[in-house]
C-alpha cells in the first residue's frame, strides 16, 4: 500500500511539472528575426529568381531560415490582426516578396522607399513569404 502511494505522488508531481512546462512554452510565443543570423543577404529580385529558377533548392536553402532582403516598397497594409504587411517589388507584376511584421505599432513604409528586412522564409506560392520580419537599419 505504501509503495502505491509513493508512485501516485511521483506521478502527480511529474504531471504538475509537465503542465507548468507546457503552459510556459505556450505563453512564450514566437520570436522575431532580430537576433537571427541570416543564411543569405540579397535583393528582392534575386530571392524571387532563386525560387523561380530552382524551387526545391531554394526551399532547402531558405525555407524556415532567416533571410535578409532589400528592395523597393511596392505596397504596405495593416496593421490587420496585429500584423503589418509590406510587399517588396521584384520587377515581376505577378510576384512580390511579402513581408509580415508582428509589431502593430510599426510605422507603415512609404511605397517607393528602399527597405531592408530580415524574416523567416515560409515558402513560395507566386510570392515569397517572409514572416516575423524586422526592419534592418
């Protein structure tokens, strides 16, 4: 009987520790790209060309990694749902670099201005998507 109580107490303590850790991880949230070292620094045209020339190689190199991209702002919208979206011009009317910023207090960039951002590449579907972006000074 004593052994059963000890096992029960150990299981309750382990369950409490697992619950606290799970709650801590849930509340932690995602970090932006400010402290990440980019795998590459390139302009918007070069990033789009990497995906259009060899999508599988570009996915292997960039997808899930921080990338630093420079380009001209084509459009900006938001903040909607707490996110600001900035589109960088690639010279292709059908494709852009779409940059999502999680900072709702960010000042909206002016179309035509030069901008350098760093964000995590989330893939290519006519546009290249960068998430959790920050502006690089």
